[in-house]
């Protein structure tokens, strides 16, 4: 259990650290777009080489595809709720959408991590770095957008601290549930994370990056994909 707590905290920490970095300095829009584009590329690699591949290997296509559909629908519904709330309060929902995406991705992903730890699977340094590469830009971008939208610094920190704590707790929950869950559950959890991420990338993160970084977005995305894919394949 101690290992699950440690690795859960390590995997979730970049979410809070990114929010702190957004508070420490004002990020120029172009640099923020490049960071978001880099993070989007890293998340694409995570979907292709970790979530999808692992889910398929564990239990085949049916649990994986059902999980993808559930994750996509869950994010879509949460996104519509945020949009409606933002329209009512005349605010932008961009930062909130990225936070919801991080939560819907992080919880099932770290559930799978906890289950793996309980079964004796080793955690590679490459995997930890890959999680950092994808989570850090996501939280920087979201926190910066929330601050620009007028949210108080304390609320931004509390929001991302809450996301990080919930994701870390999911690792512990996965460790505790390992004895009563099987490969189908792990596959569906990976699919859920992948589905939520894909909708978030297309609807929020990539458009946000493109609006800020313009012609630099594609290059930043490819670099993020290449780094995260290399780390995933080396682990």
C-alpha cells in the first residue's frame, strides 16, 4: 500500500505543479499555445502507446471500446455542462474543460496503475516521465486560462490540488480493488481514459493551442508526441 501512495502522489504531482507555475509568472499567449500543443502531442502518444495498446492486450476490443465510448460520452456531457455554466456567467470554459479532461483521464489511468502495482508489476522511470510530460502542460494551460478568466489564485490552486488528490487516491483505490477486479475492468478503465482524452483533445486542447500559437502548434504537437512515444516504447 505504501508503494501505491508514493507512486500515486508522484504521478499526480505534475497536475498541481503546473498550476503553481501558471501562478508564478504570466505566460505569453504564444508560449502558452506551444505548451498546450506539446502536451496535446504527449497525450496522443499516451493514448496510442499506453492506454489503447494496453487495454487491447489485456482483454481484447470489446471492454476497451465500451470504455472508450463511456469516457467520450462522460467528457462530452461534462463539457456541455461547463459551457452552459460559462454562458450563464459570461465566462470562458476553456480552462475548466482541460481540468475536467485531466480528471476523467487521471482517475481511470491511475486506477490501472494501482492495480498493476498490486499485481507486482514494476513502475518504470520512463512511464513516470511520460506522465509528467503530458500532465504538466495540461495543468499549466488550464490554470493560465482560469486566471485570465478572472478566477482567484486561491481557487485555481484549490481546484488543481483537488484534481491531483483525487487522481492520487485512485491509485490507492486501484491497489485495494486489485483482488476483486480483472483484466476486463483494467481494459475498460484504459479505454475510458482514452475516450475522454480524445474528445478533450479535439474539442478543447488542440483548438486552444492553435488559437494561441498559430503556425507553431503543429511542430510543438509533433515534438510532444515524439518524446512521449519514445518514453513509452522504451519502458
